[in-house]
């Protein structure tokens, strides 16, 4: 379990109020609504900030280059590839393709069978069978 951040006396008092029988729900709803409003405000502020520019202004290029140079890109790529279950992805994608192909082959086989049967019926003069099939 992750350690809980320290809380202030005010936060503890507010949480105590949330447990009150008559007004606790109002305090809880107020906290949830305040979080939602704050999330929107923080998202709007982050959208307005150019984080790349801030980082460029605060960090020296040499420091950033040194950090990037220490990253083992080959090992990182290997780790990403190991995390992807490629056989499962291939299996899932080919299963659908195989099912579609099998359905198409069966349909074409049925049509070919009907065509051959119709041709044979005409060659042998089986008109009754043709009329029964058309109904």
C-alpha cells in the first residue's frame, strides 16, 4: 500500500464533517464537485502553458543531452517489444481473416455445386428438378 500524503488539521476536520449523519453528504458532494472544478481549471492552465519552452528556459541543453545520452535506447526498445504480445496479436488478426476466407470458400463451393448440378440437370433433361429448385 502506498504511503498516504500528510494531511492538515483543516483537511482532517473536513473529513470529520463528511461523517456527520445529516450534513455529511453535502460535505462529500462539495469535495467531489470541488475536485471536478479544480481538474478543469488545471487542465485549462496546462493547455495554456508551453511546457517545452519552460523546460528549455530552465534546463541547460547540455544537461538534457547528458540525460538522453545515458538512456540505453536498445534496451528500452527491447523492453517495449517484450511487453507486446505479438503472437497473440497475430493470432487474433489471422483468426478473423481465416474465418472470413473459410466463409467465402464455402459460399463459392455451394454456388459452384449449384452451377454444376444445374448444368447436369439441363444435360440430362431434368426439368422437374429445376422447377422445384426455383420455388
